[in-house]
């Protein structure tokens, strides 16, 4: 029989700390999981007048999932919420507040895996060649695009880089001597990614003129921490990076509206097409599961077919 101890919003916040400290979840994931529980609480209070999560059972959760489907929530979002519920109720069991997990047998909808969008090599070359002007802000933009494509890092990881991270010592995140970058990924997990000479050159030229990026008309100030700064001298945000990418896509006459994450897909796809093994790509991307990386292998099949047709003796 379930405990009747009241499970309050304060305990939801304690649960958030548990996710961060014991599960090593990122801040975004923790916030999403807490929001999932808050929305569930609001629903069961409004519909069933239940003010204690320990009274939630399988049927209540099933009805909530039906409600979400009626509200046209995407299957991926519903699947995330169900996973969130399972982790939360498992946590309550560990704390001795309930005995059974009502979310354990709630069916997760099957999610159709969309193939990742990516840029062909010729498109990458055309895009980078469109960034030509000899201006500090243009050098910044080129360094950003070279880093996104050359390392496959997430846009939030790039935005979070600091000026003190750049050095010629292997002990620091961006090492211009060994041509590597240390990235703090999801769940506070570090990974080291090598980068190419063009990426190194772009970073070097940007650093040389970083102080000239802020416009004098806006503010006589520049961040002493952020590596990439905007025209106000403040840290360049992920949303601003998205805008500048599509500006150059348009300038290069590439009729695609893309997100910075497409560079991550492109990085992985080009590595696999170049002969890199799946495990190496997994490490470079910081994927916890190999199955997450396997979605990129669809691109390599095209190369295999072309190689076969080109190499087979009998035509």
C-alpha cells in the first residue's frame, strides 16, 4: 500500500538537485524534468483534486497521456515526459515515499527517427568562402563557423567558451599548440576534440582583433571572460549564432535555413564518410549511447554503393 506522505513542490526542487548531483543531468534537462512534474501536478489537482503525488496511479497517468495527445503534443515530447515520470517515481521509491512506480508500465510512443539534415562538402566550402571581408566581426563569424564544423560542438558549448580557455598549453581547453579543444558537454562531461589548421587559423585571426568587435557607438566595454562577443562587448548568445549562420547561408546562395546543430550533423557525417569508425565519432560528439551516433551511418551507405559500382571489375 502507498504511503500517504504529502509530496510537495519543495520536494520537487529537492528532486531537481538530485538529478543534477547524482544523475549528472544538464541544467536544461533538469529544468525540463521539473516542468514535467509541475504540469502533472497542475493537471491532477485540476481534474481529480489530487494534491498528493503519492496517490497517482497507472490509470491517472494513462489519462494524462491521452490528454497530452489530444492537445497535439509531439510523440517525442510525450516520450520524454513518460521517461521523466519513471525517473521521478523511482526516486520517490528510493526515498521511501511510495512502494510502486505507476509510470513503469505506461507505454512510450514509438518515435519516427528523422534522418539528420547535413551540408555537403561543396556547400561547406561555398559557405566558408563567402565569409571574406577583413573586419573583426567577420573574423569572429568565420572562427565560429570553422569551430562548429571542425569540432561538431553544440552551439551552447561554443557560446560558453571563455577567453581564458585559449592557450598554447595542453592544460587549457583551447590548445593552439596541440590543436585540441576541451569541451564541457551535457551532464558536465568533458571531451577533447582535435581541430584542423583552418580552424586554428580562424581562431588566431579572431583573437588578434577580438577587442575591435564591439561597436564604439553602442558601448565602450568588452567582456573579460567570454571568448565570442557581440557588438555590445557581451557574450554572444546561441540565438545570435543561429542568426549569423543563416545570414551567411543566404549570402552564399545556399537555399537552406539551418540551425547550428546541422554543423554537428555535418561534422559526424563527413567523418564517417572519410573512414572514421563509429566509436571515435561517438567520443568526439560526446554521445552517451552508440545508438545515438548510428543515425549518421545512413549517409555512408551512399558512399559504399558508389565505391562498389566504381571498383567492381564486372560492369
